[in-house]
């Protein structure tokens, strides 16, 4: 469990105790949150795991089942909790969360107001950022979601750093008791521009406001509302792309000095011209890339959107599906030679519409 003693940093205890929350890591991308109970067992395809065997072990331990299978018991850090929590609403993930905490300049001791608690993914990370002397006040208009969030915060051990309130921030605004005290304000609302005036009153003179919106129409109206009392208004889109590194063979040829030189990747290997040496017969066979019907569909859709100036969400969703199939094809058959131009063009369409806005309150002389 998280230790939130005011004299210490937010950290985990040395060993697992009865009643603790642990993240059970089964394999890559397969994890689940489990509350430890001495009389309970966990059963999965690797076998049966007794909770009583977990008690007293440090976080990160590898435990065995009755069949010899194993899992790892990890601490419920905010990063892992984001991956295993119950989705009552759409959530923010690690890339957006880390970006927001950095630009909101949240440090230990900060007072943060959040509207749109949802599943509590961001709130848990905010609590760790403000610990040990700061506090997060989060609000949600849905009473059941707020109650579920309180239970989650208690399970993860951040309940002493987070206060959950039930309030319609769009219609009522933030409570007046926080006026001029907030270091940062975060809005995740359908109509954030309605809460801008109230958020401005809550912030300190050099406070920072962030609004997170999925649609460009929300972005436009929020920017218009911010222009009256805020300065340094900026818009960001956070894109995260993962890579998998695999070992493979690359064709090589003999250079003039007899050295082995790696040849550049290409779709088709051309014959060597006169005066150049022949390729090594022991090299791996060259992959020849053939055309694919998905490339033609993507080219056609791109040209239609550019010529007709269409910006339909449904067309963008269709292109997202096509591009996903293209990426799988490119990685399998032509990992270097083709596909890059499609990636660039597709990003230019702005298919991923989640926009983030950050701005500072205008200082009053």
C-alpha cells in the first residue's frame, strides 16, 4: 500500500500484507488488480495461487502455482493502476498524464482542482505528484462514479491526498472556498468553455489551466473563452508510437577494399554494373515487395479527401482501419522500403483528434 505520511514521500511498504492491493503480472499486456486475502486463491491458466503464500513477500516477487506456473506481484503504482483499473469512463493514459503533470507544473505541495473525475486514472497520478503536503480536489457530477472513485483511492492508498466531491462544474462552477488558492486546474468536460470563468477565479496569479478535449469544435470554443483572461494559450496533440526490435539479416556485398559493406534497403535488388563485384552467394535471399490492394485504397481515399475538402469523422475512422492494416502489412513484408509516405500523409489529416490546451492566467496589475 502507499505510504502517505506527511513526513515521508509517497512510497510502497517493504512487504505485502493482508488486505493490500497488488498487480498480478501474468504476461505481457495481461495484468489484473487483486486484493490480498489470506483465505483466498487466484486461479488462472498457470495454476492455483494461494494468497497466503504472498503475504510477507516484497513487491516484485515471483510466486509459483501448484502446477509450477508463475506470476509476478507488482506494486500498484499510478502507471500500472492506469492499465488495470475499471473503466467507468474513457481515461487518460501514461503519455497524456506525464505531459499534463509537466506542463501544469505540479510539484509536491501544490493544490490542484480537477473537474471530471471519471475512472480516476489521472487523479491517482496527480496525488502522487502533489504528495506529501499537497492536495487534489476532484469533482464529478455523477454520484455513483464519485463513490466508486473514493473506493479506488482508498484501495490504492491515496485517499488522504484526494477529496472527491459531487458537483456539476459546468453549471455551478468550482466552490468559492478555493478562490485564488489553486496552483493548477484541469478540465475534462463536454463543454469546458462554460467552466473557464470559474476556473480563472480559482487560480493564483501565475496558475495554469489545462483543458482536455477530443473534438476540434470543443477546442475552438475553449480557445475563444480563454482569450479574455488568459495568456500564452497553446494547443498540443500527444502521439505515442511503440516499436518492437527484432534481429534479422541484411544483404551485404564486398567493397573495393575487400570489406563487407551493407547495401541500402530497396524494393528490388538491381544487377551489379560492370567493374563492381558480385554479391556474396551466401547472403540471405532478397525480399521482393509486390503491390497490395490496401495501398491503392488508401491512395484513392487520400486524394478524395484532399480534392473534396472532406473532414468527416467516419472517413477518418475508415482510414484509421485501413492504415492499421497497412502498418501490419508493411512491418511484415517491407519494414523499411515503403509505408513511410502513407504515415506522414495520414498524420497530416489529424485523424487522432484529442487536443490538449494549456494556458496561464493573466496577471492583474
